[in-house]
C-alpha cells in the first residue's frame, strides 16, 4: 500500500512540475507579446501546442503535457494502469495495449478521441528503462515479480499474453532507478530441464541393447518348394 501511495505521489509531483513549466512558458510568451505591443493588456489567454503547420494538434511544449484546442487530443503520464492527463483525470488504457507495447510507469502517452468515441493511444515519450529478472508470484488477485532490485507489479493481461504461470522466471522492464511500482513483462525465461550426462545416456543405451538377445531368423520353407 505504501509503495502504491509513493507511486501516486511521484506521478502527481511530475504533473505539478509540468504545470509549472507550462505556466512559465506562457508567462514568457505573454511578456514578449506585451513588450512588442504596449496596446495589449493582460487578460485571459487560451493556448495549445503547435506542430509548426498551424493545426495546433502537434508537439507538446518542452517537458509539458498539452490538450489540443478541439479537446480531442490529450497527453498524459502512464501510471501502470491508466493515463493521468494535465487535468489530473485518469483515462483508461486497455491492458492488452499496455502489455503488447510494454508500457512502464512514467511513459508519456498521447490519447486521440475518435469521432465514434473510441480511445487511440500512442507512446510519444518513453522513460529510461532497464531489464530485471525475477520470479512471478501472485498476491491476492494481483501478479508481482520478485527481483533483486525490488518487487514490481505486472498486469494480469501481460501474464495471460505471455502464458506465464506462478513460479516462472520472467524478464521485466522497469523505470531506471526504481525499486518498486509497476513493470512490464518482456519475456518468460524457458525452464531448464535437468538431464543425465551424455556418458550416462550412452551407457544406458548400451545396457539396453546388450540385454536384448537377437532373435533367430529362419527363411520360410515355402520359398524353396519345387514343382
């Protein structure tokens, strides 16, 4: 529970920093505009990111998250299960998509809301990540991977996608420097079946062959019958 609260605190801190960066950029632009034209007085301003071609639906401000002017494109931070937008709202991320895309906490996503209401996600800012190896275990209804670096929770959909079972050794992608939180399963490590040495196998094969006496073979007499 403490790890989950810490994870939420980190995400919220990142959102606050993003908001502060955006405000600083707006103030700088506003000051520049006012300085260029004294007739412009401070008022309420609305803005959105621009990709340089005038449609206003492109790149986010530096280190920031944006909402397009038409309200149908939203950028946010993935927290392991959902995307948290600039308005602190949680937007559901399909577990199958998160599993196949191997998303980890802190990844920046862009959500496009289609005209039919469907959500289309795209990873646009992956965080630095590392690979760790651990054993898959289940606590209640949740799956975890116990690694030397710490305990990481993984999506049930990811466990199902890779057909992993409790006890399997799995490779997990996690944010660099993290010791807990969410991870993404990358692969299941095949189990190594212990077998006898080659000499033992050969000796056993020879023993079986020597213990079996070859049967006498007699040609059928009918083959030599004369007319």
